[in-house]
């Protein structure tokens, strides 16, 4: 069985209040819409000290900075469907 994709969203107060509260919902909806929940280990984390680059999101140990809903969707599309929107 293929390894699960690891997605970690920062839920520290800085990232959360600057947009990750919305990104969290967008990712949950995306995983549900594409039946990807079983293939993904999706979890939140506390502040990792990268607030100045935040909101941050990790996908398989790559850190993405200054995330918003659209950027998150592009990252997910690219990862799961290798398409750039
Ligand atoms: S709150 Fe996200 S890195 Fe600090």
C-alpha cells in the first residue's frame, strides 16, 4: 500500500487567525470531495516558529508559506492530480 500523503496545517494563533482557519475548512472539503481521506494523514500542529512566513502548511515535509485558500487548492491539485490551475 502506498504511503499516505502527510498534510500538516499550522493551527498556532498567528497562522490560524491570519487565514488557516479558512484553509483548514477548504482542505477538509477538498479531501471529502475527492474521496482522498483514506490516502491522507491530515493533522494540525502548534506554532513551529515560522509565523513570519505564515500562514504555513506542510505537505510531505515541504513547507509552503503565506498560504491562502487558493494557494492550498493549487498545491493539492498539483500533488494529487499533477495539474496546475
Ligand atoms: S503560528 Fe504558525 S508558525 Fe507560528
